[in-house]
C-alpha cells in the first residue's frame, strides 16, 4: 500500500500469464484466515487513494497559495524531517510489534492518522502542515509492519503461500482502489476528498478492532529490550549476521532510490496541466495492471520462468524505459503506457523473497526485520527528497525532466553492474527460493 502523505506511489510488480482452470477455480480459496485483516485493509485502501488524489492539490492551493515550487520544497523538507524521526523510532515500533502483538497497532494507527488529517484540513497553514506531516508519520510508522507481520504469522515468512495470499488480497484491494479513484475524481474537491478519507480511516480502525484476532502467539513474543529498541543503528548488527544479507543490502538501497522522487506529480501538473481528474486516470491504469497481475497469475511466473536475477534485471530495464517515456513524451496519454510495462516488473518481489528466506534461516522476528530493512535506506530518506527537489527547482527552466533521467541512470546501474557484482556472494539462496516457487506451480497444476 502507498503512503500518500509523503511518498510517491511506486508502481508494483505486474505480470500476467496463463493459468490452469484449477488455479482460477480456487482463486480466492484460503482467505478465511485473513478476512478480518482484509476488511480493514479495504477501508485503508479507499482512504489512502482519496488522500493520494487530494493532498498535493490541497498543499498547493490552500497552504502554498498556488506556488508549485514552494509546495514541492515544503513537502520534500518534511520528508527529510520525517526520515530522521522514523530512523529513531522504527526499531522501537518493530520491537513493540514483536512484544505486544499486531492488533493494537492495526487499531490505533488508522485512528490517529484520521485525527491528523482532520487537523490539517481544519487549519490549512504552513505550521499546521508541518505538524500534520510529523503526526501522520508517527501514526503510520508501525502500520505496514503490523500488516505484513500479521500475514507472516498466518502463512510463514518467505513462503510462496504468503506471496499468493498477498496477491489474492491485492485483487480485492485494487478493485477498491478503482472505486475510490472514481469517487474521488467525481468529487473533485481536494478538501472533500480528505474529509471523506478521515471518515473511512475511522471505519478501518473499527474493522480491525471488531474482526481481527491477534496473530502473534504468546510463546512467540519477544521481550521488549529498551537498550536494543532505542538504538537506531541496531539494523547494522542485524545485516552483519550474514554475508548474504550484506550482499543484498546495496541492491535494496538502489532499488529504493527512485521512491524518493516526489516531483513527478508536480512535473505532470506543470507540463500538462494535470489536476485531480488526470491523476485519478493515471492511478486507474496502474490499478488495472494490478488486477491483471493479481487475478490472472498470483504465483509470480516471471520468477519461475526467468529466475530471480534476470527478473530483477528486466525490472530495471523496463523502469528506465518508463522514466524516459515520462521525461520526453509530448502526448500526456502515452504516460499511461507505463502501466502496461509495469506488468512485467517483479524485481522487488524477487529480491524481497531472497531477504525473507535468509531472515527465516536466521530466525529473525518480523517486526525486527521490517525495522532493519526500513532503516537500511535511511541515508536515502535524509538526502534524496531534498536532492530531487533541488534538482527539479534548479533545472526547471532548462531540463525539467532531470529527475526522470536520474532515476533511469540509477536503474541501469543496478541492472548492469551492481546485481551481477553481488550475485556470486549469494550462494545457493536464489536456487532455493526458485525451487519453492517451482513447487507452488506443481501444486497449483
């Protein structure tokens, strides 16, 4: 799920493929274990889609008074500030998840985020926006880790069954996102969309409270160690436990670099005059590609067909093509073609599977792992939003597409140099993960 308040809605891996009648007939089987979680996530997806459509426009219109550059700089500045806060508090959130369970955070995080949005809507000033961004960051910090940890508790970490469950949930969530897009686009008003998102977030909190049971067994809970949780550098010791994790760390960092370019929406608004309706159309096409991938083939056949290495390299190449298309097209509608290419992007899924498999071997807690991986990219959170924002402002009159060119170069470097360089240090890990996906295909057939 995206975090629209301060992070670009990155396009997820998509890939359609043929499937047997047996798989199609059992597409939604096995969802009973997570129906309660799914109910809450439905409301979250609806709420976050509305915010993603409206918050940037609210910032420009009501807070920056029409100054696009000021709005972009303020948003990027707050992203950097929140990175410092997240870096300090994320190990604490992970330790709390492993100590006290998942449900308290599933219930409280949507509640507090609704309150934060309501405040910035009621008082749209610069100070209020700064306070909002800090509060929303703290409120949502443990939420996604709680969701993924809940699924790990139910299905096991680094298992194809976990991947299939995520993909099947995404079918429903993508349809909900499409509905929210249509609703938000028809409403049009940024303020109304944000107000509606507050209400829906409260429904998410109530759903988690009423329909979700605690997934972390008491015997699996870890003692909350203050000294360890309060150390934001604890992720370094975790990564150093394994040569494989040390080899995967640079790949994870480079994959995350494009996430911190928050200027694409502003670029589209300035160059093509896009507003809420056009942004909703782009999200609609992205979500259609999600339906294709999630419904037609949730078992990630790209990994089974090409292997993890080639799948990751293909994602980098396609990402480069998408960035160049966005940078140089003179026809706004061709940006929607990026959604078609994203169908074949599974690079992050592939690398995440390797990390999860190695973490399982090391018996790491889900909350601890999530916190460590997030803090691994902390240098990017500190630096890249400001870098992208200043590049956008400096080259606005000469090369306004500079950030698309930057991310394209990063992805080419990842595919052509970094991945081949690191691959030899992973040993048989990739083959083991690929074998698991092969077994899943045999079971499906």
